[in-house]
């Protein structure tokens, strides 16, 4: 992102180079740079002055303050709300295509373990064929259970768009540890 920002800054500030470009290209470059600055400033303001950790030496992640949790939740609400608004058409389109091909629910709910060892139902798009042998926990390489559409959805991480709902309702966060399936979580580990 820094290299892109420097390139766009050069493009906008270099009058001789910019003169050869169309009005639309210059406007796009200015708009993109302004958006990048707004996102960078928002994140810096949100996180920089936060009392992120007041952990004692030897603690690993236990000292996350209430202030940070509130700021993180506000960020999650804004991010997930905007994400859902921007992705509602692709989400509905993908769900319809999966429904047409699979004749079943386009969504795949899976139990995951989140912060504080709390379980919740993670929602993803269905990318695998339904069968009795789908009891394997991992998909590795060219797994034959993954559909052609599912391979494409996974390649571009579009199968994870429904997780915006999980973020919106507070089951998980945009930033933080990935919620794992119960089989991969050590019950003795209280810090997750």
C-alpha cells in the first residue's frame, strides 16, 4: 500500500506527467489517495492512542483493556456494516448460484470457539459436495470434495463473506485470533 500511495502521490503532484492523462484518470488517482488517507488516519486514531495492553511481564494477551475492546467493537460494527452494505448483491448472487447447483442451503454453519472459549455458529458459503464422508476436518490441496464453484470462491475468499454477519453480531472480530473448530482447541487454554 505504501508503494501504491507513493506512486499515486507522484502521479498527482507531477504536473508534466499528469497533463498527459485524462481528467478521469487524475480524478480517480486523487479520490483513491484521499480514501487511503482517510482509512489510514481512522485506523491510526482508533488504535494509536489506545491503551492496547497493560499486561504484566509474562502475560500473553491477558491484559487487553476495556477501552481497547470498546474501540475494537466500534471498528467491527462500522467495518461489518459497510461490508454487508457493499457486498449484499454479491452475497445474494453467490447464494442463488450455490442454491441452483446444490439444491440445498447455500450456507455452511460450523461450530467454532471464540474469545473466552465461547462457542458460536460461524457461517460460510457451502463450497463442498454434501456426502457422508465429509467428516474430515481439513481440506488439503486438490480435495475432491470441493466443487468447481467452491474452488473459485475459496481462491478469492468469497466463501467467507457471510462471516460479516458473525462480526456484526459480535461473535468474532475483524482483528484478532481466528476462531477454531472445537477439535483443535485445548480446553486448558483459557486465553483465546
